[in-house]
């Protein structure tokens, strides 16, 4: 039997709250009723990444849709807590409104700022005070362990750098990569898998530190390299098919020749695109 519901040509946030409540109530959707914070937390992450994908693609229609999916996740979690009597969606909205007002004293108060750096400095100071974070370690511990590893590493390094725990310039950070690379190679050569695991982590951490020094987002850099690998591998696979080469039975030397050809092909395409842009 269909629930008592008013269909509209255009819905709003209140309608979304109502729909989620209907789905979770007896007589609603069995799947929605069974969900917990833990069971759908990965859905939240997935939806967030789909928003990022829409932004990268500059697809406004997709962005609108994916933002809606993220909002649905917020409403879903808030509804669970409304049922438990702890808080509801209005409390979530109230909290973030108060946070924005408090952390923008140059807009809602008498504080004067002359640059975005001052805005960020004030934000960090107000946040630390409200969260009762007195030490740099407190601030580091506030960085979620659940963040992507490269992102978390860069954030930890940034916080350490603010109190002077840093190399004078990028050369020190680059030298650290060489040092960690040598230690990693030694661990692998010695067949020490546990130490190799640790040294590989140190090597990655050092690479992220160099990225921070040269103002490069480590996550974005690795994403671009992954995209480049995918593109070149696709070219290798295409060339192998065109030449009736069985990749599974070919030697790494033969495949490496195709890889070099794919690299030259991608370099030529990039150069051609650059000339077209200049024109």
C-alpha cells in the first residue's frame, strides 16, 4: 500500500527530510530501515568522490545531482540520530551556522583583516580555542586518520612546519628522499619485509614533504601519474593488438619497447596540443 505523500513538481529540503523519515519508518523501505552509521559510511565517501569527479569534469548538471546525493547522506545520518533522540538535521544546520559566524569575526564582528592569510590564521586560532587544542600535537591528532594517506601526511607536515619543524629549503627534503630510498633498497635486498614496509612508508612520506615544499598537492600529482599510466598502458595494449602481439606471452623487454613507443606518442600529442593552444 502506497504511503500518504504529496507529489510535487519541485521539492525542497523539508521534503527531503520527510522522505527520509518515511523510508525509515515502519512500512517504509526495508533496506533503509536496516542501515546504520557504520553500514553506509563508505557510501558517504563514494558520494563525496563523485562530487569531486563532477567538479573535475566541469559538469554542472552532474555536480547538482552529486551534491544532492551528498546532502541525502547528511540527512540519512541526521535522521538516525533524530530517532535516537540525540540531534536532528536542524541541530546540524544550527551548529554549522554558529561555526561560520564565530570563525568569520571580520564579517560578523569588528575584527579587521587585510589578506586571506590573516583570515586563515584567525580561523585556525579560533578553531584551536573552541576545540581546546593547546599544542601542535593536539592539532596533529585532530587530522583524521581516515583521510587518504598522502593528504594526511601533507596536513601533518604543514602543521609541524608552522612551528619551525622543517627544512630551511627544499634541498633538505630532497636529500631525505635519497636517504629513505637507500634504506628501502637495503631492506628489500636483505629480504626484510617488515622493515621494507616501514621504509617504504618513510619514502612516501618524504616524497610528500617535497611536494609540500614546491606547493604541489601530492594527491593530485599521484592522480595525474595514475592517469598517465592508464593512458600509456591503453596505447601499449592497442599497439600489441594491432601487431598481433600476445602481451601475456611477451617478454618484459618486448613490452618495454611498446611502452617507450607509447611515451613518445603521448609526448607528441602533448606537444601538438600545446602548439594548437598557442595558435
